[in-house]
C-alpha cells in the first residue's frame, strides 16, 4: 500500500464538514478516525469507508469494490468499500457517507484489544482509589 501526502490532505479537506476527523499512518496507508472510531482507510490513494448491512447497498449498487488487503487471497475482504469518485469530489455528500460509516463503527462491538485496554484502565483507576 502507498499513500501520497497530497491525496491524504485532499481527503481530509473534503471531510472538513465532519468534525473531529483525524488520520493515522498505518501499513503504508492511513486510517481515518472520528474521535476513537475507525471509520475509513486510504490505501494506494483510494478512499474506503466502513460498511455494514445499513449502508453496504450504497456501494454495491454503484459497483464499488471491497477493500482486499491480501493480493494472494483475493477472496478475503474487509468491511470497507471504495468511495465513488463523484462522492469523493462532493464534500457535502462525502461528509454524509462518512457520517454513516462513523455510525457503523460506533455500532460495532469493541475489538478484543480495546476490551483488554479498558479493563486495564479500570483496574489502574481502582488501584489509585
């Protein structure tokens, strides 16, 4: 995966209407977050947003591809789909699509890593009391 700084800046500019969006570099690409919720990613200068049953049809009806991180295993995909170019170019519409992906991220069960971290944080707070 690769990511140009210009494309990342463009995506963040297009998402400016969605408050508290940040990016973190990862594996040659970038993850998109709204607060602690991971809702999108950029790989090879392509924007992908998180989907579930509530918004998958928005992408499927437009013929958009799922993010497939493993070239040697093309049958594996993640719950992220490529954003149509016309949506990416329309900042208001992109903010709406991204907000739906934030809602998907918020509705997802926490990862085991987050569960462990919150358990450790609760234990540490209890010890301080």
